[in-house]
């Protein structure tokens, strides 16, 4: 570096101007040329030389096994040493990338979604830092990233990138990526309803060189620790990621020494090209056609709203066009906006997890996909709006892709996965923050986020609270483990409640309720940021019903530990009993939406919510009556559902099915349908309205409107959207109360 | 030559018609939205998803809000089979969810036999 040193004051004018223009950029912000391009990079000269000479599949298979073992080894190293509760539940991934940044191979376990979207920052680092003398890329460097505007999913995730060098050239990158959680945002855990601007999102780490000579830089580490609520967790996890990267780099170099550099470079690239070409080949097998899904995000996280998200998948030859136009405009001061890169990521994850489970999870598999959006919408937002809860629209496109490809593949001669209904798709976790019983400050989320239920399949029921929609190989953690570290107990732990699954010929998986009771005197509180309180979040398939809606419920104003001690018979670990029977005198019982702002809870107060069920598959009348009765016995459905919806007649004492009466009731239900159903023309004339209902602010396209509705701000063409700045709900309430007061004063 | 397009709908590729796979009723042109040929019923979601908490006491009772959510049920006009349900906002037009290119379908799937091509689904058809 020292050879280039020149005092700028001694340079000639032209050199000064050239240098100024090349080096001085006002701000190295997110680069649209990088962020809006999910496609595989062109072959490098080296890759071209190696691959044009032919591919030895057996050799590459051997290398793949070796590198995969290295990734699984490093995954385990990180998993065993991290402190973040999410990463301890396997919310992480490790991967090897090509020199240009394309993901070639990811760890078997964990959430591959993390590594899938990390070609963006690698391209950024190479484009802007490699030739910059003040940064550069050297052996033993590590770059940290957490700002989703440069890649990745959302800010609470932190990723460490390490280049692998050979003979002075970058030949690959390795990454350890994970959900860290606490990043010093306005609210604990980096996500929450109260995040109203990008500046509330906490640390916004553009790629930062945090590691030099394989060691963390103490000044930067201290800055990061000093900027968040969990300094010990931050340090432990930085070290865990570094240890994983160091091992990955070592294993990478061992493979280069064993197989030669050409074989490694050739393998990494050919794996990417295989995924790209195989994805395209599979799309070409499908008939041309269009499948449409629309969802409603029913909460801005501060107030109820109907935010439409529209997903239209069109197969044309060997291409897929994903048209997101018609989706809600972005909200300037609410955290539920999503970057285009987040939507693209959602499609890749779904294809790999649900549609082509035999394919690796990488962006390359959707290289033949193109995306069309209204820029400035909730599905392709600008850099000026908060994206802390971008997983809301991201989980929606995941279910949209799941259902779209289920439909496109239904009659296909060759399927790669089983046809099934929508997985549950909300982050239904309680986020906590405050001071623990060990006097540490903390802010993070419960592993219950991963307890989503699976959708019903074409030949069997969905699984109960099995895994999140974004990763098959993760865990929900142990209640006892959380209780030991954090000042609450699971007063209700993983209890199934009747009706929490999508009904159908095959039902969706059920999901559990849980309730946290505060323990101890220290300041400590909870928040949630989930949709689906008014309008179901995930859908069924081919006549199967959706999941129900959810809420958060609380018992406050009383120390329930005293109740448990003095009158244990008054406490039953069931949300419905507690809330409907209201046996505890003096306690305040209330229900709220699934998005509640952070509040402190004193000892003995109870905060309850539920994980979500999967969508159902097929007509309920096709369900085997024996299976209906089994659901009833297991507490998955209510008696009314068995008799009225499924049409099963049974003895209420013995649960013995009356087959003849069941057949009769089912025939009556079929006749009832023919009597109550009306024709398309009559339906369009009598049920369809030119405007959305006034009950709740509506955002997005209504029917085929050219304009997008903007809630309280009228409607506008997508290119002319007004800034949507929502009023503070507390101000709205104060205004209403003032008006009521004024009216009463006038009366008196 | 007939192919399954959904669990309950099949396409006769020669006649280019949608058919009910349960009762063989011919619904209408496969080049049009199949929902146009079905009976539609708008259903209050509370009938399907019973509240867990007392709805008189609690606004959030773990059941969809009928003010913002309605279920459109689509039935075969001949046998009453429920071919699809759509959760939407009251007053919204039904979504044209499935629009297969019939010419492309003929080209790509016409070699395959209905029973063989849907081994999984056909085996579990009651
Ligand atoms: Zn029929």
C-alpha cells in the first residue's frame, strides 16, 4: 500500500481532478445495478478456461461432498458457540460462493435463505472496496453486513464474509450468516411496530471490514457492542462467525491443495450453472399459463388496514414473469415495506423448500425469473422507508409462490414435490426486552417463531407446529432453557386449541398457544409484530379452508403467582378458559391484535398468543369421517365443526360414527350448496362493488382499478403515489376523545 | 385426451372444455375462467372459523372479522362439490386464479395419460 502514497497537495491538476472523480463519491449507498439484479454473473476468464475444457462429474461430486462436509462442520461450530437465541435454534447458514459472489453450496441445516441473498454484498465489496486503498480485500479479512439494503433479509441478521485467496487472487468467498436479533433499534430485537423510519432500525451495517489478519478489530467490535442492548451476545456471535469462517477458509484451501485450483474454481462455477440451467429446464416442462394470488396484510403494525399484495406468476416458455403490480403503496412511517431483493429471495426459498426440494437453495435456481413491480410499493420500496418487518410481504410472496407452483404442477407428468396447501406464514413470536434475572440487558425473540404449522398435502394432513415457512431444519428451543435465562415462565406451553388449522379433505397442521408470565422485579417487557388478526394469513388449496385469525391476550393488574400459590384451582393453563371464565378477581382481561407495541410488564402479568395453523386441502365433505372424529378426540376441532362443517353424525358420548346418517347429512349439505350458490352473472351484479368497504383503510388495486388506493390519502396512479404518512394512532384517539368531550360540553 | 388441472377440475383437450372430475359434468370453455361456470356463495367466515374467545367481550376472538373478510365458495353446479374457496374483502370480484394456455397444455402434456400423470392424486381420490 505504501508505494501508492502521494500527498494530494503535490499532485498536478489533471491528476487531482481524475483522482477526485474516481475516489470521491458523496455516499456509497446501495447500488441499484447490484441490488436489482438477482441473476448469475457471467463466467470469469478463469472459469471459462476451466469449464470449456470439460467437466469431470465424478471429481466434482467428490469435491461437493468434501465442501458440504466442511459447511456442515462449520455450521455446527457456529451453532454450538453462538449466544443469539435464534441462531441457537439454527436460524443460520454457512456457504461457499464463487469469486463473483454467486452462492454455490450452502450448509445442509439451518436457514439457507440467509446465504441465498448474499451475492449482493459480495458484488458491492468487490466493486467498491477492492480497489479502494483505504479498504481493500486481503487474505484474513472479514466483512460484516446487516443492512438489508445491501443484501440479506433484514437488519437483525448479521453475516460475516471472508475471501479465499490463491496465489494472490480471490477464488471464492465463505460466509457465516445468522439471525442475531438485537441491533440497537428503537425496540428490542431489531423488529417491532414502533419502528417508523430507517433511523429507528438500529445499526445499519453496510459491508464493514471488521476482521483483519483473521482477528476481530477491537475498536469496531466495541462500537458495535456499545450500540446494542446485548453486548455480550454481540461479541460471542462475532467470534462464532469468525471461527466458522476461519474453518471454512482452511477447508477451502485444503481442497485447493488436494484437487488443484482449477478443479475448485470449476466446481464452484459449474454447481451454480447447474442450478441455473436445471431451474430453467424445469420451468420449460410446465405449460404456459398464469396463476394469481392476492393476500391482505391486515395491519400496518400500528393500526388495522387492508394492504393488498398481488402476485401473478406467468410461465412463458422457459421463463417466469412475476408481476407484483397492484400491491399496496409503500408506507412512509410503518415498518412493513419490502425491498425488491427481499421479494426475489422469498421466491427462491419457496422453490427450493416446497416445489423443488431436491434442488439446492440458491438464487441461481430462479435465474430464469423476471420481476415486474410498481416502484414505491410495499413489494419494491424506496430506500427512504423502514423495512424492519419486510418479512411480512416476504412471507406472503413465499406462500404465493407455493400456491402458484402447486397449481402449475398439479397435472404435470413429473412433479418434484408433493402438492400441498399454504404453510403458515407469520412471525408469531413474542419479542422481549429489558433486564434479566442475571442483571444483563437483553432484547430478542422467542424460538416459538419457528413453530409454524405445515399446509395440508394432497394425500395426508399437514404437520403440527413443525417448522417455519422459510426453513425446514430449525428448532423452537426449550421453554426451560428460556426460563433459566430470562425473567418469565411459560405459564402456558405449547397447547393445541380447537380450530387452529385449515379444514379440508386433508387438514392443515395445527399450532400451539403459549403464554409468558413475568417473573421478578426488574424492568422487562414484550411486543409482537404479526399480521393475520382480522384476515387469515395463509390459504388452503382446492376447496380447503384457510387458517383462522389470531390475537394477543393479556391478564394484567394482578400478580398471578400469588393466585397460583393461594388458589391454584383458579388457574388453568388454557387461553380460552382464562379469558372466557375470568375467574381471577381484580385482574384486567383484554385482547389485542397480533401487533402490539413494546410495553413493560410487572411481575405476575400474563401475555398470551398463538402460533398459526396450515391451510387445508380439498372439500371438507371428502374427509374420512374417522379422521374427523380423531381430530375431535385430539382437540384439533370443535364439535360444531365436526357436525356442521364436516357433516359427520356421531354419538357425543362414545364418538361412534353413524355412517348412514353421516351420508345423509353430507348429501343435505351438497343440496344446500346447490340451493344457496348463485351464478357468476348474478354474483357479479349483486355482490361486487366498485369501491372497497369503508370499514378499514384499503391500500392497493381494487378489482381491476388502474389507480392504487392509498387508505386515507385517496387513490393515485402507481407513478404518482402520494407519500403515505400515517398519523400516530394515539393522536387519532386523543382527537376522537376531544371531539366527544366537546360534544358533551355543548350538551351540558 | 383429458388432463387434470386441479384436484377437482379436468380439461378435455380435444373439446377444450372444463369438466367436473367428480360427476363428469361439462362446465364450459377451457379458454375461459372456470369460476364463471360454478355456483358461488359468499359465506360469513365466522360460520367456518368459530371464535375461540367470547366475541361479545373481545374484538380479537381468533376468528376472521366479517367486516373485512368474506369466503367465496365455488361449487360444481351439478354435484355441489366445493372446487375452490377464496378468502377476500367483501365486495371484491373473484380472482381469476388459474389461466392455463390450452395450446401449450396440448403440446406439453398430451402425451401423458390421466391416470399415470397424477399417480399421487388419483390414488387418493375417493
Ligand atoms: Zn360435479
